[in-house]
């Protein structure tokens, strides 16, 4: 995360008093990199996309597939996706 050292993000703490509801939840940081609100499905460049791919939806799908295969994501009862600015839409 890119917050100043003095910032306290209580929802990330594993302390029972500071974060009683989310302290035991797993967290995955996925830097926003696709510039398409995580929705693009382009696999080929085109004039219409200014020679960019815009494959955000495919990135999220790949991350979830990886987590399902290499962690206990399949046992999750709830998954919350959140973010800030365009990365959180």
C-alpha cells in the first residue's frame, strides 16, 4: 500500500480490539493496472482501442482462478472486492 507511515488502516489490522470483524479475513492486494475499470475483454489490439488490449476482466478472472487453485478461496463464503478511484469500481 502507498500510505504514509503514520496512517492507520484499522481494517487491515489483525488485532481483535482494533478490527474485530475482519481480523481473520484473507486479503489480496491487486494493483490497478488495466485502465479499463477491470471490465475489458480485448485480446487483440485495434485502432478502436488505440492499439491497447484493455483486458481487465481477464486479469481479475486469472487472479481468482489462481487463488482458487493455490489457496482455500473455494471454501470462502464471502468475497468482497474493493478499491479506490477507478480501481474500485
